[in-house]
C-alpha cells in the first residue's frame, strides 16, 4: 500500500488555469511501489515543467520509503537530479 499527498504551490506566473503542482510528497512500503510511484510523479512534473521550461526536477529521499519530487530552479530544464536529505 502506498500513500501520496500533493502540495500545491502557486505557479511562478499568473495563469487562468490555476496553480500548477510544484511538488509531490510520496510514501511507499515496497520497492515495487516505490519505482512505479516515483516514475509516475516524475512524468507528471515533466508535463508541468515543459509549460514554462524554466526548471528541472529534483527527487529527494527524506528517509526510507519517503520521497519528495519537486520542480527546482537549481536543476537545469530537461534534467532530473536525485538527492538524499541529511
């Protein structure tokens, strides 16, 4: 079983479509869920990043089974970086 919550932040520029998803918090209990869930979250944020082409995606492991996938301006557009929180 996995759970996922989405944190919604306002988009960088005003839009009539409403705020875009800038980060996704995920928690997994099995390796299979983790791989599929992270791939799905990255794919979702690729679509969001492509709209303004201003940043890439950062996948951060917060603790075993807990991740955040977020648009990050320090990551070049078109790239996905991984990090482990201290």
